[in-house]
C-alpha cells in the first residue's frame, strides 16, 4: 500500500515525513494516460488563471446525488457523464491536473445497469449509482490496469477485484476510473517528488498549480478537491491519506488497521497499510467507510474488527458531538510553520466554543523515538509483501519479484527514473526474511513506543477521548530536482500504532489548505467521526480550489 515520503535532515540521516480523451463519451474506451516526459514546461507555473466555468455538480454530496436520482432529476448515467466531461475539461485539458490515470471503459454500461436496477428493485445502498475513483494500486479484474503508477506493471492482470472493490460494487458504486499516485506509493526513493509516477506523470495541486499535492494518494486527493468525482479511495502506510487530504483541502480517514481488507492492494507493510475514504465532507467519508469495512478471510487481521466495526458510520455524526469531549492537544507537533500554528490555534477556539475541554499540552513522550525502527520494519515488510503480491499476479506479472522490478527500473531509467532513483528498493532487497532478529526487535519497539507508551499512555494519563494536531504543512512548490520540501506533520504516531486518524479542513495559509487531525485508540472511528463532524459543521473551512497559477502571496 502506500507509504509516505521521507526527507533528509542536515546531518544526512533520513527523517520521517508523512509517507508521505478524445471521444470520451461517444463510445468510452479504456484510456490510460501515456507516460509523460515531464519537462520544465510541464511543471512550470502557467502565467494565467484558468477560468474553468461553472460545473453543475460543484461540491455536490452523495446524499444530494442520491436524492436527485430518486426524484428523476439525475440518473447514474447522467451523473457519470457529467464527471467524465469534467475530467476531460479539467484533468486532461485546461489546468491539466493529471489526477486521473485511467478511465473505466465499462463505467457507463455499469451506470445503465444500476439505473435499471433502481427502477425495478430500488437502491442497494446510499452509494447506488454514485461515481467513485480509486487509487491505481488497488486491483480491479476488469479492463482497467493496476500498476501503482509504474510502467513495469503495464499488462498485469489481477486475478480478481480487491476485497474493497468487491464491497464497493456490492454497494452499487460506479467505479469511474483510477487515480494517479506517487509511484509505488512513495516507497521507491528517499528523494522522490510526491504526485509523480512514470505512467501518470505529475499530479498538480488544484489550489496552486505549481504546488505539490503530497503523497502518495495524490490523484485521489486532487480529484476529489477539484470535483472530478464525489468520493475516492486512497491508501496509507504513514501519511499517504491524511497528508494529501490536508494539502488538497478535503477530509481523509486513515482507519484502524484491520477495519478494511488490504487483499488486492499493492502492499508495503502488512502492519501499517490500510485503505481509506477521501471526500469533501465528513458525512460522505463516513458513508464510504461504511461500505468498505468487512471481514475478509484472506486478510486475517480483519478478524480483529469483529464486533468493533459498523455498517453505518453516519449514525455517529452529531453537530453537537463536541459537548463534554475531552481532547488532548499534541503541542510537539506544532511549531514548524507559524501560519499553520495560527490556523490550528483558531481551530482550538472553535472546539472550545462547541463545548470541548482541551488538555493543552497533552504531549506524547515517544514522538521521534522510533523513526529508524519504523523504516527498518518497512524495508523488511516491503520486500516480503511485494514478492508475495507479484506471486499472486501469476503469469501475467511482467516482473516477478522486487529484484526483477529493480532490474526493470535500471533498464528503463529514462522513463522510470528521470528525476529520482530507487535507493529504498535497493535497501529493502538487501534485507533478510521476517524471521530476522533485526526485524522482530524493530517491530516490537514500534508497537511499544506508538501504542503502550505512546497514544494509549497519553490518553490514559490525561483521561482523553481523542488527540489533535496539525495534519501537515501547506503545499510546497513542486521540485523535481531537489524533491519534496516537507517541514512537518503528525501522521506517524497513529500510522505506526495502526490506530485511526481523520483529517478535516481547518483553514488556509496564503490560500493553501491546512487540515487538523483527530486521532486516538484502536477502533475509535465512531468517536473521531463525531468530533470531526462537529468541528466541520461549526467551522465550514472547506473552500473549493480556484486553479490558480501560483499561491496568493499578498
């Protein structure tokens, strides 16, 4: 799945970041964006503001679309067509966001069948006929590809839909296409540029086109924010849902590991990976989460969710949900940017006005004490899990192991490694089996520091219902030469623990979105959703992007 990015600090050691067309509607065909050779022109800030015109479904919610279909105003087909036109106009022309890597050639046929079913039997669920985009590291056994953004997997045929895709299809969602991502979910290099893949090119930030989308669920975040879909699914190992969600001004849920199956998702870490919903509102995200959960016999960790999941997370959404809440402010995650501090401090005032008691500070003593151990765990698990995934693909796999993938990249360096290399792949390939003492000790340290002595200890000490912190920095200028310019974020603690985290838009710095994260104990999604929704309803901080050439610096 997807892993966030890393940067180097001044002494050269790795420091953690949040792991972070034509004829479209007249006979829809499988459209995979060609490999884009990114020149300076492709990433330079255009000297203009894109006037994208009016869009009928701007900021429309799942409930509004469902009501429109129930009344006859819309059909699943007409909704899908409107979003396909939007993708053509905004993603592949105009601002050219490059957030959608491929369209589903069967999307309109699926929509037609769902319209017929609605007339004959009624709606399956709130997602009946609702278009959704999913990240290009999630298997679909249809005419779309699953490549993790890499040319090395073009032609591979997954044996079946990922479990989460099966869940979405059961709910009646229309899988419209797949989104671009930071290639291999940002686990290939410690110098990667988030949002870039060899197959999909560079995804741009819809708030300021010269700014980064963060990673690795870059395309999913940008597409939702730009109203190219109602909802999307991303994946996270450490930051790859919450960071791009924050930076693109949307809601992202990183669930407890085990709440959603990972089978059929190109993996990094079986101890940290999880898919999750990305949406413009907490309610929409909760609706999608309700559809994604389920126990999968092939993913044994999902058995831990028995009795702890819900088939309707919207029942926990209460605009008064912050009354009598006791929330800890993790001040150790502040201080990396004064503008972010102001946004989050203003958000704290909103929380207090809504009846929450803030324990400030409620710092987690183990922050920063297991970064190296986390990387050790990820390197061991990357090798084991990637090799297992390639084996699952069988004869259709163009590469059969991490070793062969490394060799492919070396042979095709011009298209696959024009800007950054594969140091992390090489580091992972050099690791031994999961029985190695180094791995066992590192995993034990991570679990203890993030759980027992981390989130659990802090929440118990201060008698907390949840913890809060700034999610990430404002979007940085995209830089293919020197890679990402990450300055701060709060994803790692919950990611390593395998605990849930929800980011919600909180405000802006020079017109660039900033999110606030609510995180807490395992299986505390109902509590976090209640708090996130109440904050969202009180603050109304989400504003759609303007597709500016550059940030508003005045």
